[in-house]
C-alpha cells in the first residue's frame, strides 16, 4: 500500500515538509508521496472533495485553511477533542473505508513547549489569557487569564 499525503495551504511552496516526510517514509520502509498543494481560499471546498476522490490518505493543513477545514470535517466526518477545543484542524486522515477524521496538534505542541519553558526557569514572559491574533478567539483551555503563567 502506498500513502498519498500532502500539505494544503496558500501559499505552500516555501514548505520543507516534503523532504522531511520522504525521510520518514524511508526510515520506516513505507511507500508514499508527500505533495505541496496550494489551494486559494475560494477553491478550498471543491479541492477538499477532489483530494478525497483522488485517493489521498490524508494531509496537513496550514494557513489560511485550518478553521475552514474544521468546518468541512465537522460536516462530513469526525473531529477529535483537540480539534473541537481549538476550533481548527491541522491534520486530516482518510481511513481505508473512506471515513474522514480531523485533528489538531497545535495545542498539544504549544502546551509541551510551554511546559519545557516553565521547567527551565529561564527569564521569560508568556501570557495566554489575553494574547491572541486580532479577531481570533482563544481556545477554551486558554480562556482563563491565569492559565499560562511563566
């Protein structure tokens, strides 16, 4: 079986993901490809359906599509607790039976880095309760202003 994976976003040409994933395929003796798939926002809905029909096993999602992909998966597939908590999907998996699963690894990665930073006791500052991109709501886990004190 050959895995067909990729990165969707706009733009994606700068990504270093393909050689990293090809190295992982080689290391684990897997057959597969990892493609960069540049999708302008106005083409996203159509292209997601096409990727499923084209036999992709899954894809990673980057800007500006994480929230839109969340809503797409919510309408036709299954979301993990992490994806629901954050309100965004950065990893889509298509099972051999065609089931679509959306997951988010951003929160776990952020919390892991935050934990290491807190353990290091290096002088720094982190504010989770009120720090966010303009117009972006914080994930519920970060809604408490005292939840991320370093």
